[in-house]
C-alpha cells in the first residue's frame, strides 16, 4: 500500500485535528449565542454592536498585555519622588564630608540626610514603591470596571503617563526636593479630579471637546498613533531602535552599549540583542495581523517575555547585577499580595496658600481636558462609535467615570487616572462593548496577586505592539480633506507635533489654534454679512411699519 502505515497515521492525525478544531468552534459559537441572548449580553448590547463574548475576552487580554507595563513604570516614576518618605525617616542625620560626596549621593540640603545611603529611608522607599504598584493596579481595576459596566465602552483606564512625570519631577521633585510636599501634591490631584468631575457632570467637558474641528480629531487619532510608535521605538518603554543624539536629537540606536545617564550610544549600533529579540516579536505579531489571526497582539508579547525570563542570556530581563538579582528573587515568588501601607489617604490641603500648588492644579486640569478628552474621542473615532456630530454613545457616563477614577487614584496615592490609548489594541481585536474593559479590570485584579511576573514584562516585549498599534491608527488620515489646505495644514501640524514634542496636548493646541487662524477671515466675513443682513431686515421691517401707518385712515375727532 502506497505510503504505508505512516500515511495512515498522518491522515488520522489531520482528521483528529480537524475534529477537535470543529468541536472547539461549535463550543465557542454556543457560548457566544448563550451570552448574547442572556441578560448580560443584552445589557452590553453584544449583538447590536456586532461582537461576541469570546471576541470581547480576546480584546481585553490584548489591551491588558499592551498596557501592563504601566504597573512597573508608574511605580518607578512615582517612587523617584520619594512619596511620603522624607528625611525624618533617616536613621542617622549626617552630612556628606565634602562636595564630591554631595554629588556622589543625594543629600538633602540643610537636613543632613544622605538619602541614597541611609538604610531606613531606602526601606521606606521600597515599601512605598510596592504601595505605588498596588495603587496603580487598584486604580486600573476600579476605573476599567466602571467604564465597562457603567458606560459600556471597551476603554481601559490606569494612571496616565505624563502626569506622573510632572508630579514626580516638577511638583514633588526627586526625593522630595520640589516646591510641593507629597501630601499637598496628592491633594492637588484630588482637587483636579473634582473639578474635572464637575465639568463632566455639567456637560461642559463634552462641549469643550466638540469645539475641536473634525479634521483635528481625525489628525489626533493619527498623531496619537505616531506618538505610540515613537514611544515603542525608544529604549525606556520599547525596542530601543532610536536613541538620543547631540547633533540630530534622535538617531539610529539599538546599541550594544549606552550611557546610563543620557541613553546615548557608546558603541555597537544595531548590535543590541534585546532589539533583535524584539524584532522577532514584531515580525510574529505583524504576520499574525496580516493573516488576521485572532489575538495577534498577544503572541509577540508572550514569546518575547518568556525568552527574556531565562537567566544567563544576553536578552535576560534579570542580569547578574544587584538590581537584576533583587528582581529575580522577587520574580521567583510568582504570587505575592501587598497591602498599601504608606500612600493611602495621604492628603493635605494645608499647603494650598502657595502659587505653585494652584499652578499645578491648573496644569493637571489642562492636561486632563486636552489629553484625556482628545484621546477618548480619537479612540471612539477609531472604533467607529462616533455619530455625525462627533459624539458617541455613552460619552457622558464615560467622562464621569474617567474623572471619578482620578479621585479614587489620588486617595490611594497615585496620579491622574486616564483612559489609555493602548485600548486601541483591544479595538483592533474587535472589542466593542464594556465586556472588554471588564476583562481588563479582571486581569489587573489577578495581577495584584501575580505582581512579581507582570512587573517583569520587559519594554522590548511591549514596544513592537505599540509600533503596530500606531501603524493601524494611521488609517484615520485618509478621511482628512487634504485638498483643502485650511483643513490639511492644521491636521498635519497636529500629527507631527504630538510625537516631536512628546505631548498630545501640544499637538491639539497647535492644530486648533492654526485652524482658528486660517478660518479667521471667513468667520469675520461671515459675521459681517450676518450683521449687514440683520440690519437690512430691521430696516425693511421699519419701512413696512411706516408704510402701514401712512396707509391707515385718519382717526375722527
């Protein structure tokens, strides 16, 4: 018999695979139908939005894996402020012996405390960093669950990038050397959240957002894509393909050796092992996307992360250093739950008599109104939720949830909670209802118990997904009226300034400002014509009144 028994076994194997695959698809369809026709499915409008239960779950997993980096990144940034830890936590108060020692260690001027060398302060800081991890997780759980259950939108929330850096380095300062104490700074964040909530409840936030022209909203979606891609190409949160340059600002990097302080390349361009591992992850994800494989965003992240967890390799996330060894010991715990000890409830309004505090409140509110609102509208546009007027279903509730989450986050000890643009990864997977956001909340809740694993997802695993999400968001560009320069130029400026100034708000401000300037003449002419028409109509009315009075017969005496 041709082929012998091997061919028969092969055919049996293929038949078993097809049978198993068919059984799985039938089971999946049955679950999707059951959920769609249940109370849960009807509440979340699963069928109405042309989605399914399993599709929402995949979208939630994709969104979570793309934004899970915030757990460790946010904690690291906020920990640089020192949190509630101060010079009073030092065991011994001492001043560095000379100026060179002052530069070698972080000594608080006039307080006689070498913070970098003091064991008690470092112990307080380690506990506080774990607090920040839990605060980040809980804020994400509360915000994402509320967004899914109350607003029924597939948008995930977590403490935002940008606001955390402003808080840590401009308000509180490195290890508390800034103008605003930590407790007062947290009170400023809470106040900003309350003001933001008031704007949302009164409906002013939506009105402010709708004043943004449609071309700017479309450009914002594309600009945010470029912003994400630029972030994913850098080393801090990405693959490290681009790096800083003294002569050209940015340049090709992926270097084998870099300056730890500046990030500049010291040698070995395109020889970074982690970059080439990230390139493999990028290729895996891109191929999956091109073949329309479900869960495409997940595979690249998981593969790169698993490889990076092996020690003794050039791509390990646990190098043989003090920090690497410490992280590996924590990683080996696998399961760990930390109770917040230092940061929760640390709110003080006693320092609000200084201008720096009110400046911080205004700045945070400004960033929230422009960044968060603009991002939400851009994602709604990307997901196809918007109507002809630029609004979207559930926007009022979404704004309330977004603002309320910031108040909750500040009470826990973290900064402004915002809707994450990484939610576009879930939108790409087909997420269209609040079940996606609830899935994200559930995974963040699970991560509270598996923090040792999720805090060690390397940036070169997340970077490829950020770049690819950016590429997909560029589809909004085709809807901009490029032949109409009054729309095209502001839109282009909006897109290009977001990544180049590293600020979504700056791009929106520039685009709106230029759009208003280019339409100023038309608006002035329009107002002038309206006034002239109104005056003409009033004159005609007066003439008619006079003519009617003249035609009336005289009144007899």
